[in-house]
C-alpha cells in the first residue's frame, strides 16, 4: 500500500471545507483510476494564509512541498494570477528537488462559496430548505445572480450570507465536513472551475504515478 499526503495553502476561512474536499476528491480519483491501493492521509494545512506576504507564502509552500506529495494553492478568482505565479515558482524550484510535492492551483471562479452552493440538495440536507436558492443549475454558481424577486446581482458570498444568515459561519466551519460528505462530486464537476481543478489534480497524480 502507498500513502498520499496532500498539503493545502488556503486563503481566508475556507480551510475546513477545502481540506475535507481535497481528501474526498483524492479518494474518489484514486478509487476510480488507480491500479494501486493508496491511503490518502489527512490533508496538511499550512498556518500561513495564501494571501500573506509573498515571501512568507513561498516559504510555507516549500515547507509543505518538502513533506507532501501534492500541494494545493488556493485563492479566489481575484487572486488567481498571484496563485498561478506561486505554482510556477514552486514547480521551477522542484526541478532541483524532484521528490518535492507537485503544486496545483485551486481557484474557484468568483470565490469558494460558489462550490459550496453548487449542490442544492446537499446544502439543504445540512441547513434545511432554501426556497430563495437562485441558481438554475450547478454551472450558474460562477455568475452573479439576483435572488428571486429581482434586485442587485449578488456574488456567491453575498448569496451565501443572505440564504444562510446566522448559520453561514457555522456551515463554513463546524458543518463543513458534513457538507462535503453529502455533496455529489458529479454535481460539482459541472462547475467549470471545479472541473479544471479536478483535471489538474489528475495530472498531478499521474505525475507522481498514483494513477
């Protein structure tokens, strides 16, 4: 049996959700496509945020890469260029340390809440019915939308706060693992930015010969 240790550099408060999602998606990819038996270990999350000073972020990413097989570098869409530059820098340094973990960008369109809102059934199983849920389908979470009745077009974070109110922070933290466990990954795969991350992750797994 092989073990796979993932690492994560996260922006903001999305760590509990993304950590669980990384572990579950890796398990699913390996179960579906690996000829080996691979045990996915608990994702190691850096205490340094990916929107910290660039020198601190690079040092933290290199520290993760020294231990981990794959390092995911998270940022919202407005930070995508900085995250991609960090991944490029890490991959250049890996040329001199080939045993270091492969770096993969994890950049949802708009923000992480877009992925959290994609599977309405899963979200409602955690928080209860959401009659004002505004999205016609999973891919729509990557757009600003008005709530029912019109009004301003809201970002996913604004939709999240409006729909969940005082329960929003609790789902982001205490119930994040439950939401991930109940989410249909096939539904998430209909979100273009998630699909891009899924494909990048598959390439990293193949590079490390897990697939």
